[in-house]
């Protein structure tokens, strides 16, 4: 016990010695890399989701064909049609399913709201789009259109369903099955791309596919949503100024006048042959070349741009079609 107490007292009285000299400085470590500044989530959302912005876009959209078109009531709840005639139908189609409950084509059809894919506009701002994938056309399930932009979204629906007629039976005849026969009511994508018509040989050479400047410099979004509008109406001439300068109308170099004249001439020929009745296909069986001419007429007519989407292709298609039918009529 005495030894323990003495040891304790001795250790308690021991003092720490003086501090030794400082050592050499160590080597500085490598500086880390600064991370990219994030964007405040709420602030980013509010770039679009404010009452002022949404009310303005909704007002524009409410007068568009997407919101008011009669096609919703006619086909929005029909299997095989709802994917383009209904907002929920289109969303289901992109997800690989079908929804025939029917709804107008609204925001959620075209915008993914925070999920990929994300597209950047001309100013580098992110735009959330439901899809920007290339589109395999319904008319043959082989032809692919890739506008390499957010305009691919539009191609999904604005394409033909029925291909140009061919003589499958080898008898030289073809049957027009109804007054609604033809390339359907929105074949804009193929005209823009420069394909899809029944291409008769003739005096005018066909331009190559993907060759017309409109497919890139004046695509669906740049013209029909000029400056971000959501009414999808015919573009203002100001949308053309970057290429054509200040113009008063779209009849640049008289191309629309020329195409309009060709359409009138072809319509008269088709009416005389009985294929066109009151502006609509007349059901019946006809020579396949004449039905192909009808298809070409309907392709330009249903495009609704009077050939403006691709005037070079439209002019070649109409001119060569008229020549072919004229020659066939003369031969008979």
C-alpha cells in the first residue's frame, strides 16, 4: 500500500519538458476541382410554371387544332387512332401501350416534365420533350425519318398511313375503298423530307431526300412555334426572314402560284376520270396509274401548305404526274 501511494505521488508531481523545435513544413496537397453550380429547383420550374406563363400558353393552345379539332371526338377513343387523336393516347403509345379513354392533346403529350429526353433550344435552354427519337413510318414500317431535332416529335403523327398504290395483283387496276382513302390528313413529314409520293418519270428531276433547306432551317417548331408560341398556326412571314429576308407573303419566286396552278390542273383531270368527286376520292376500281395520280394530289392537298414545306418536291411530283396521265390518256 505504501509503495502504491509513493508511486502515485511521484507520477503526479512529474512535469512535461520544454517543446522541441518545429519540424519541416509538409508538401501541399493537390487542389480539388470545383463542381458545377447547380440550379435551384424551384427557380428552374418557375421559368415555365408561373400563372402568367401558363395562362398565356393555355390561351394560345386553346385555339389550336390540337385542342379544338373535331378529330378528338371522331377518333380519340378509337383503337388504332387514339395514339394521335388523343393526348393520353399519344402518351400511352410512347410507353408502348394503348389508352382509348380520350383527351385533348395538351402539355403532357409533348412535354416530359423533368424526365429525359431533354432538348436544348437555340439559346441553349433545356426543353423537356416527350421524345426526340427518329420515327419509322407507318405506311411501310421501313422508312425512317430523322429531322435530328425536336421536330421528330411531330413526325410521329404528321405522317401518311396509307402508302402510294402499287399493282400487287398484276392486272393494272387498283380499288379506292372509301371517300377517306389516301395518305391520311397530316402527311407533312414526308413532303418535308422529299419522299412518299408515287414518283412518275417525267421532265422534272426529283430532288434527293433530305435535300430541301426547310427540313432543317425551317422545321416544324421553328416555323409553327415561332418565338415559342403554342397556337401551332401558320407561321408569320417573319419566321422566314433569316433566309428570305423581308417578304410580304410566302409566294417566294412565285412557287406557290405555280403549285396551285398544277393542283387545279390535276384536280380537273382526276374529276374528268371520275376519281375525284366534290374534292374527295370517289370509291371504285381504276387503272393503278390514275389512282397513283389521285394519291399525289391528296398528298399535296392534305399537307395543307400548298407545297410550301418542300416546293421543289411538290413541283416535280405534280408536273410529272400530269405528264404521265396526259400521255396515258392520249395513248388510249
